[in-house]
């Protein structure tokens, strides 16, 4: 009798599995829903933010605030930019006052930092202890706002400090991202 119950259970289990593997024809009043596994790239594409990206920094870049960008470098990158600006500017370019612009250049393996005041760009800082971005790899870029500077970390390692030239961090209210990356999350 135990063998009969096991055989009946195996048949029920097999028929249950069979129903999922080979869907049965639905009755006319039922609605069929197609479900298929989502590939990794498709999942990432659904979670990504459109680049170029422009977004508001709520409350401005106050001391103690962190701006965190989770992203993925394109497989064949040239460069990408992250900028903290005073004002939204136009849809094409940032406004005349840029508190910090980071430009990752892959050919030169440099991360340039510069500022723009009243439409005039200052000399770029180029020195950095390492180049943290790798083609086709994810990264976490963190910009910490402090009273007199921005501290930039990539994947938890300090890349640089950049003294800001703006009168008030509260005026820094917009984040710009453009170039050869995919942004998966902002925090």
C-alpha cells in the first residue's frame, strides 16, 4: 500500500511538473500569461537611469550630505562626466557655476576635477593615486560634501579631495551625469 501511495504521489508530482514545462491548452474564458526568465542584461536595463541624467539635489549639497552613484562602465568607454552645479542650466549644458566636475578619461587613465565660476573654467586638477574605473565593470562613486571641500571615493577607496569654490553649498542643487556609463542607482 505504501508503494501505491508513493507511485500516486510521484504521478501527481510528475504531472505538476509536466504542466509547468508543457503548458496545457487554456479554456476559452481563461487568460494566458507568458512568463519567461529575464536575462541579466534585461534586468539591468530595467533598473538603469537614462544617461545623460540631470536631477535635483534636495536641500542642496550641505555639509555631511553624500551623493552616491552606482553604475556600470560601458565595455568600450571613452569618458564620462559627473557634475554638481548651481542651478539646472539648459537641457544641453550645465549652468555657469559648476562646483565640481569629475571627468573620467579612459585613454589617459585620469580623473580630472575642475570648477566653473560665472562661465569661466578653472585649471583642472589631474593628480590622483589611481584610476579606479574598469571597462565593463560596476562601480560605486561617492561624493561627500564637507564645509570646504568635496571628498571623492570610488568603491570605498579615497580618490581625491577637491576644495569647492562656491560661496554656499546650499546653492549646489543639481547633479549631472553623461558619457559612457550606465547608472543603476542613485542615493
